[in-house]
C-alpha cells in the first residue's frame, strides 16, 4: 500500500501488534499518485507526481515475518507497547479495571457469591476503553465489538459474546489512537467548526453543530456530561431544563482553550479527560470530520477522537 511518499507491506494477522505487522520505506520525493502489484505478488509499481518517476519494487515479506517472530508470543509483544510495559502502572491499572468489570457485569450490589471466569461481556468493552483514556466513537465501538463477536465465526459458526484479558489488551493496542487529545487538538477542532473565522465560537453554533452533525449528541446528553464535568453530577433535570443547564455552564462566546482546560479538564502535557469529557471530545471529532469537506479543514485523528 502507498501512504503519501511511502510504500508499506503489511501482514494481515490481527493477532500481532501493529509495529510487528508492517514495514515501510520512502519511495518518492513527493506524493505517490498510484500503486499496482503484479498478479504473482512479487513486484510492486509506484507512480510519482511531479517527480515524473515510475519505480519497480521487489516484494520481500521475510522482514515482516522476522519481526513477528522477534516480537514474542501471545500477549508479550502487545504488553511491550504499553506505557511502562508489564511492570508499569498502566498495565496494573488495566488488570484492576478488568477485574472490576467482571464484578460489575455480575451486579455490584449483591451478597451472593460470584463466579469469576476471567471473561467479561463484550458490552463492557466501551467502559473499559474510556477508563483507559481512549474514548471511542459509536462507530469505533461497533467495529471493536464486531471484531470480537465475529473473531471465531468462520471456524465455529458461532458468535463470541465474552472476552478474556489477553484479548482485551490486543484490542486496546490495535485500536487506541496514536496521539492523545490535548488543548491544542481542541483548538484545531474549534477552528474547523467556525471555518477559521477569528474570535471565539458562539455557544448556539457549538450546540447546533454538536447536536446536528456527525454522531449527534442530544442536548439532554450534553447537559448530563457538562453537569458531570463542572456542575451537579447528580443531574436528573427534566428535558426542558437541559438547555438552561447548558447555558449556565457555557458562556455566550466559547473560547477553545478555556473550554479544553476549564470544562473538559485537559491540561498541557497531560491530556486526559473523564468519560463525560471523552463523550464530548468524540462528538467534536465526528462533527469536524462530517464538516471537513465543505469547511476545507483537515479531519482530526480518530481516534481518539478529538
């Protein structure tokens, strides 16, 4: 495959971490306009643009295979890609969250004995991802859960409705965003939403965009998230009161950096938000992506979703 100026070969084995599944090199000084592979899969041909060059490449899959072997077996190569590795605090938190999800899925408020089998329902995956600082969009959640549900369908003809810890680690490493979301990314989103016009974004325009484009966020849901972030976390106000609660929290003119730091709770160099903040961030990302074509602005990275 071709990415801008680079040519990549990639293994389709999802059970391996991303770093061990691909190898790339710079093929042209400028944008690659086309790529084609011969029918035997031995050679690739790339066509440049302004460089007026057509290159022929011999495909050698052995380096990718060697990287797969060197990366380790089972969960080991995935754990190496986590912050701190197997001995790090993040991996320890992952285990704690997973164990808690087992309890949560069997009802927290009970005195009955629980049977923990090292598995959790696939419905718990979005909650775990948010706890780990990755706030997937609804489409990304659907893709992840479908990946688990259909992982063994071709072999057994049955759906998978529970996931083990090792599979969760692989799922997180394969789907997490490369870069976290911080105030700078929120500012870029605001610039796209207001079409790079100077000044802050009017509150009514922000509410209209969040509730009417991308993965739409109803005003009631937005009010609950804002309450959790800076207001009354108990929420529970009637539907007709949602608009008043939102207007009490947001100024008439919403500044991007003020919104990122004082509402979402994002700090420079430490881009983390709670689940409520993540919900708003992901919708902003979807809205920007949905509007990207006619605004002439680059889409934000998924991923996370900003």
